C-alpha cells in the first residue's frame, strides 16, 4: 500500500486530536523514509498536537523544521505555535511569533 501526503495528514491530525504528540512526531520523522512530502497541514497538525500536550519546545522545534523545509506557514500554524508558547508561559516567544506572522503577511 502506497502512503501519500493525504494519508499522513489524516494520521497526524488524528494524533493531534488525541493529544498523542509523540506518535505525531514519529510519523513526521518517518515521512522521509516513506518518500512523502510534508505540507502545511502535516506540520500544523504536529505543532497542534504538541501544543495540546503542553510540549511548547517540541512545537517550536517543528515550526523551525517547517521553515527549514520551506513549507509555507498559515494562520493555523502560527496560532498553534503561539498557543503552545502561551501554555508554556513563554510570552516573549509568543510575541516574536506574532511579529513573524505579521512580517510574513500571513492572511488572517
């Protein structure tokens, strides 16, 4: 069975809904072996899974990897990353993300 981007998106989103950030990250790490490209939905769901589990550092790590992979961030991506910082009492980082969101001209 061939695994595609949509399949990965669905599974990572399911992990997000169940707050299973470790499984979401594991799948994210497997995508290169599966020859599947991650997209905005994939990364956003993984960031959100970390946010819901209070793993703000992992959320920001994924956010940086997303930028490194040149995958475009959207409002959902930034909101999840900002929310993860808020839950981790990292208001300075949240503020920096808000500035970056404004500078990148993400549609709200």
